[in-house]
């Protein structure tokens, strides 16, 4: 089993930056893919970015490409660096792990954190 805990959310002005962290506990594998998703009220959960633990291969949604960067620290921590944030980026951000594919599909992710709120002020 794996547990995930997100942190780093908060309020940031439009155009500003924020870094989210995801700490994993439990068994991790080099094949793990950590994905970041977000969900705002009334909307479906949306893929943001993903990274494969071993190869560090990354995958981004078009809406965040060039503004957000997903990276890994040690074997237990994954980060989402958000720059030039916009009002549309306001949401609860979740990290999740799957052990199969570098995918945007939330249904393929097996483990989820509780989420961290990001609020954008104009």
C-alpha cells in the first residue's frame, strides 16, 4: 500500500508562483508514475502533469505546458512548480500514483492523496 500527502497549497496572486509537494510513504517502485490532477467546484477532475519515477519522463496537459514543471526529489517526494498562475488554475490539487502508464486518465491511478487547495487572487 501507499499513502500520499500533498502540501504547499495556499493563496497566490495571478502571475505568481507556488510549489506543491507530494510525499509518498509505503512501498515505492522505480516504475511508479506520479500524476498531478486538479478539480474545481462543478468540474471533473483534470489531469495536470505526470512523471515516471525511474526515467523522470514527464507528461503535461496543454493548459499548463510551459508554466508548470513536475519533478522528483528523493524517491519519496514529487513536486509541481507552478509559475505564472492564472485564475483558471484555482482548484484542489491532488497527487496520485499508478504503476502502469504515463497517462492522463485518473481512473488508471491507484493511490490518491487528500488534496491541497490553491486559490488565485487577481
